[in-house]
């Protein structure tokens, strides 16, 4: 069974299937710097994971897009402080042109229930 939450014509914010939770990409507030945008992304991830019935301790995979890899260390400082010790997911991070030039980071999470 597939369960979709917060679904619009374009996308769902959460999809649950076979004990796995898939989140859509999370972005921060456009006026913020990369550290603050990352904090906001992770706050939204925590909120969505809770709504799905899981938490960051059950993360399986993280995909992080940065508008500019020069922000890698600043984003990682926030990420490293947020990831529960001993529960780091597999992760990829790359540079991409995001939806608008104001977005500096986008975080996509897959987690178990």
C-alpha cells in the first residue's frame, strides 16, 4: 500500500511505502544564509518525519543539493550538529541550480518507519 500525505497536483510532501518514508526536497527561507537555510530545511525534515511516524534516527539516505559547493563546510557544520550520533544515513551532496537563485540548499531524506 502507498500512503501519500500533503498531496497536491504536483507532488506529495511525504510518501510511505513498505515501511519506508520518502520526503520531498526541503528548502529554507530565501533571504537567509546557507547555515540558516540548512537549519530550516532540517527543522522541516524533523516535522515531516514526525508526521510520518518516524524520526531522524531512522534516516536511510540524504541527498543534499547546494547552489554553490563553496558553502559545503558551512552546511556541514549545521548538518553534523543535527544528525543523531550513531544514526548517520548514507549521503550524497552535489552542486545544482535550484528552483530559484535565492535557494542555497535543498535536503531530500528517505527514512525507515
